[in-house]
C-alpha cells in the first residue's frame, strides 16, 4: 500500500517537530533549565549588580594549561566573554589589551573566555590582537550559564575578596574600563 503525498508530508512535519522539541529539551537540560537569549549584545553599558560571590570555575586555557578563578583571590579580576566572529568583540580587543598592560602590575588579572568558537579560531583571534592575558574556551557553556551571560561581549569585574561588583554588557571603551578598575582598586565599589 503506497502512502499518499499528504501522509508523507504530515509524517515529515511531525518528525521535524519532534526533532526540534527534542533538541530544545536537550539544550534546556544541558543548561540546567536556564534559558538564554544568546547572541551579540544589543544593549550596552554597565549594569548595576548586587555584590555577590563570583561563581568559581576552572578554565582550560588556549595554551593547554588551566586556571581556577579562586586561585586569583586577592586580585581584581575582569572576566571577558567573547567570540572571534563577534564584531563588537573585535572592536574592543585592542583597548582590552591596552588596559590589561596598564593594570596587570597593579594586582589586576584579565581572563578571556571564548564562547561559541572553535579552538583554532580562538587562538587566531588572541594572536591577531596580541592578547597576552589568560584565555580559554568554555566548550560546555557551563561558565557562561553560571554567570548568566546573555550575549557577547560581556564583562564581569570581581574584587579581591572574590565578589562580583560590576558587569558591562556590550563593548567597553578604555576610559570606562580604567574608571571601573580604579574604583575597585580603591575599594569604592
């Protein structure tokens, strides 16, 4: 018995819907039930956040080593979420390098966390922009979810006590980064 064209179309559509909802369920389960509006940030600026402990993580760096956030206690840390294909990330990269070079000897560390990238693309990006601060891939998206990242670029500032004290959404300029780091270093956040 041959199936009618309409039956074949209906079965095909049903299979597509099942596949879609299965993929959606898998993604939701992998993220711990936290839905995200992931993409390039369209809202820019600093968000006021309540001081809270920064979620700890261990990041495998692009050079094969690893870095654990809690090992940096006592330092001011800027965590930058980026991707090599993101135009605003590329726009701000030279300024990030400049500010890191100005502050790294003042008890400040930057951590670059590449998301939605291939290892080769992340390495090429850090090489092209001369990024010398520790950078790695968040391949499972765990760090991304734990920090509530909704798009890129996005930055989190952590004081020497391991508390999140500021968050920037979108690309940052050199002056804003300096101003925020100076306030944190002066313990005024």
